[in-house]
């Protein structure tokens, strides 16, 4: 008589967490940081079609690292959730906190009940009327939620990049300085010479509190070149991570 295969719950959760973390670490990092007139998002992504940073609702944005098909499904679900809530109640009732809670339930349920966890890490951010009213939530593969203030880094080498970002960031930075800092951080190499990223290699967007309703806008390569003091070049191939 063969004995049934047994794995302790602790070991099973550890194996799932290790699997998800390895998948997330293979993706290119995303940097999120507050500036004087809103919240900026930046990542290395030469694709102009496959976005890691997207609008969810009027003043809410979404950023992700990990497997594209998995976080894209979550993004679409978030847009539907926000649209339905805004239609049923009021547009002002759609908040980043409620959306983060919904994502946390989904991620936590998949992590504990499915054989494979989602290999994603998310940021849901909402720009307020003042910097003090801004909200940034970081969600992990297991559904845990962290209320962040000022800066967030996700993806490969996140801890190392976060140290540099935290050391150089300050509240009230203008947009140009914030974007320059984000790009420097993304080009950081822990064991070698830092890279210089060109505008065509980047995906950058902002939640701009000065816009009347829809705060989200993407920065085109030409705009990035002006902010970085470089020359825009044609974009490269498809996204790789």
C-alpha cells in the first residue's frame, strides 16, 4: 500500500511564495514617486503597445510587474469595477483604496486556493487635491497590501533600487527632477556601471492633479527628451519583461 503524498501547509505556502517572487524578479522594475503636482510612474519598456502603466479611472492609475497576461487581466477587471461603481453610485465614490481591497481579495484567493499563484506585483495610486491626499497602495502576489508614502519600487532588484530612490527623493520635486531621478534609478546596476536609458526605451506616465478630471497622461518620447535633456529616437522592439 502506497502512502499518500503529503506536503505541510507551511511548505506549500513557502513554495508558492518563492515561485511568485522568482517570476516577479525577472521583470523590469517600475518606479513610482510623488512630485509637486502629482504622481509619476516610470519603467523600462520599449514597446508602445504593451503597457505596464495604465489609467483605471479619473484620478486613479495602475502599474504592474510580472507576467503581462496576468496583470493585464487584473487591469481590465479593475477598469470594469471602477466603471460599474461610478455608474451605480457616483464618480467620486471610486477610490484607490476600494480598488486595492478588491485586488487584494483576488490575489489572496488565487494564492491560497489555486495550484499556481499570480506572478504579479501591483501599485494602485490616486492623486488628490493636495499632496497630503495622494494615495499609493502596493499589492503583492499573496494579496498583502501596503500603504506607501512618496516612493515605491517593484520588480527585479527592487530593494537595491529602492535604497537609491529613497536617498535621493524629496517631497515637492518638480516633474523634470522626478523623471530624471526615476530614470537614473532604473538604470542602476548593482554590480557594474549604471546604464543611460533613452526616451524610446522608457514608458513614463503621470497623474497630474492640475488636470480638471482625467488626471492620467502619458509622456511621449519627445516630452521625455525635453525633461531628460536628451534627443528622442525611434522606439525599439517588443517588451521583454
